[in-house]
């Protein structure tokens, strides 16, 4: 089973909201084959706790505009790793240090990367952006 088009559309909206708040290393993973609880993990990085909160708020607002309310929000008080669960899309907003330490991409490396628009996967001024090399619908 592959992630549904609606989930992909919402993941792209969430990714765009994160990028608008200067999130970096934006990647979407199709976890639908491995998990029954969700279809897509969207993982983004932020430089500091304040930015983690700002990105999480922007993503939440974007998802609300798409008619989706979070089932669960975790980590907002510490703002090191915020998890936003929208059912078929789960967004992980991570402080750069936590992103490197927990390495979700390595943990879920057997899951296909979902192609995101190029403007969302490129990090201006950074050479370590994660390229989108996965599959399309």
C-alpha cells in the first residue's frame, strides 16, 4: 500500500509551512508499508527551540486550513522534538542536534522518500540538504 494522494497533499502543505518558517532538511517518508497507524512521516529541522515552536505552529495552522486537526501534539514545552500527529501524516519538527542524534532517516531507510517540490528540499546556503530521490505516487 502506498500513501494516499490526500496524505501527500497534506504533507506538502505541512512541508511548505515549515519551509516558510525557515525549517531545513525537509524530507517526507512513505511509511505506509511499515506502519498501520500512518502513511507519511514528514521530518524537518530547526536551528533552536524558538524556531522549533514557530515551525510547529505554522504546520499546525496549515493543516487546520486543510481541515485536519492534530490528534496528538507532543514535545511543545521542551521544543527539542515536536511530534504532530494528523492521522495519515505525522510531522516531526526536530532541533538540528536531536535530528542528528536520533537519525529518523536511518531508522526508516527502507521506506521510500516522497518527492517534494524542489523549493522545499533545498536549503539556501547549506550543502547538506537531503535530496529528494524517492518515488512518486
